[in-house]
C-alpha cells in the first residue's frame, strides 16, 4: 500500500546555484514513513475474540475477550504486526505489555493518524497527528506510591461520566494498561485512565492513583478526534 | 488491497537532471505525470507562485486519497518557504521545506480530490527557492464487496486485508469510570 517515493534532491551535481549561501540552523531530518505516520487499529467483528500465543489455531489461548466490552465499547486492539492472515496485537490485559495473535478474519483494520505520548518527568502530554505535534498540554500523574505505569498502551474505551463535575471530569478514556501497585480500585480492576478533572490546579503534579489527568477543555478536544486504539506511550524521566 | 499511485513530480531548476535520473517508473505508469522544471523561483517575499497544476484523472475525482509531499533541500537555505497544495476546496501547507541545509520534510494529508491539484510556493523572506520535491497521490483501488463467509472464521482460511479506512473518533459510552483516577 505504501507509496513509492522519488526524492529529487539538491546538493549533488548539477550544482544548486544558490549553494553559496551560508547554511543556517541545524540539519533537519524529518522523514516520516507511512508506518511512522499511522498506526493500525483492529476492531473485533465477532462477539468473542481469542488471542493466542502464536499465529496458529493450535496455539495456546492467552485470553478470550468479549465484543463489545463490559462497558459497551467496541473491543479494539492496537496492531503490532501482521503475518499469514493473523494480526499481532497489544492486549488490554495484565501484565502490561502483553501481546497476542488474533485471526485477521475476526477483526476489521483501520488506520489511525494520532498518537499520544505522556512524559511523566515533565508532566506533559503530546498529541501527534501523522507524526507531527498537534497539541502539548500539562497533565497530572500518579503519586510515588501509586505511579502511572510506563510503557506502550492504547485507548480501549471512552466513557462519559454522568456527573461532568466529578473527579473524572467530562470524559474518561480507559487504557490497555493497569496500575502496577493497585490490583483493584473503586470497584474496577485497576485500569489506568486518561480523563478530565474537577481539580485543574492539580495539573503538573503527582497526585493521582495512576491515571493521567487532563484539563476538561483538553479532553473535550481529544474526544472530537481520537479513535479507540490510539497509541499512548508513557515514558519516565529516565526513559 | 491494491492502491493506485499518481505521481506528480515537481522539480525546480538545478536539480532536474538528478531528479530524472532517480525516477523509478512503477508498473501502471499511465498515471505518472511530470511537471517540467522552472527556473529557480524568485519573487517578492511573501508572494505565492504557482509551480504546477495537474489534472486529476476523472475516475479519482471525489475519492479520499493520501497526498504526500516529500521535499529534500539542498545546501542553500531559504527560511519561510512553504509548499501549498490545493485540490477541490481543500488546502494544506507544508512549511519548513528549505529552513535547513539537506533538510527533508515529508507531509501526508488525506484529502478529497478535486478536478485539479495545484502546487503553490509561498516565498519566505529572501524571495528565493531552489527546492526539489515530489508529490504523490495514493488512492485506494476500488475493490469488489467481500464474499459472505458462512463458516466460522476459526475454520476458514485466514486472510488479512491492509487497513484502508481511517479510524473514526470514538463514540462515548455513558457510565461511571472505575479507572485509577
């Protein structure tokens, strides 16, 4: 599918007639491949999806997941790779970073041009669109006792709380990752969220039980554009 | 899933020989278009110069396709130059194309193709440009509807189609979150 590119460059013979100008600034190397600009989302097309340890029907089943999910959201995965009719995906299960293989015929693939990076060291969330920065905003993260887990996750569900003035704000995304210190929280099983807040003054600090908090205005903007399956990469100060 | 690529090659003056030397014409070359090179672009700072206007094949008009701009700068630097791509009622800009020596910029936008695709260059402070760049329009090839499969997918021959559609924004579901707030 990738488009073959032909780059017509200056710099070699024949000589650029304007090359006598002094170079200014650092060299910029921004060469986005389609793989870097887009990710792939797999959305279940069957009521249940089995993820296996290998791309083989005889391989061990890691997990059997329902579609739609318990919250009513479609079951989605972030695609890692594809091989012989199978799709390797990130799984929304413990331990964090689990992967598995699902049948390609059991999912529908779509392209996603968005990616989120959260730097817990700087308390900043950066939204990329086709590899370019579209938004950079402050966030609150987990405390030292309940840290926000680091790793590569993706958006699994989008909930609209009944009370927009509550602690989750106007919207809350669920991530595929889990707290590594809390096995359960508030009746749930410790899923990390990306949500608004009723304490905007907390942004920029370590105050949560592991979730990533955003201003309500920010989450409202994200809801307009982000598909489920959007990659969320969380890094730490030493990453 | 096959795709069709329409390549529009825009090359300014000094790089034409090199560019032609690099062209690899793919199969199905009937869609490849080459814009003849102009001289080095000169104009008033801030002015816009139309570099090329190309007709979009009729069967692609109205299709949502990826338009990919790839630029490679030479050793000269002309800050503020911007490639502007227009088709139908859509416009997108690719800035920073000559801001640094040997700099490369690749920009991809999904657009609904109009009848023509026009490439403009808005000149920066020095009113000069000597850039080489390519524009490729990458469209999905129409495919027949998939056959209905009655047997369970687990028993059928697994196939995976490359992702073609852009994922839509998520639909919110009403509910009380139990995330680690």
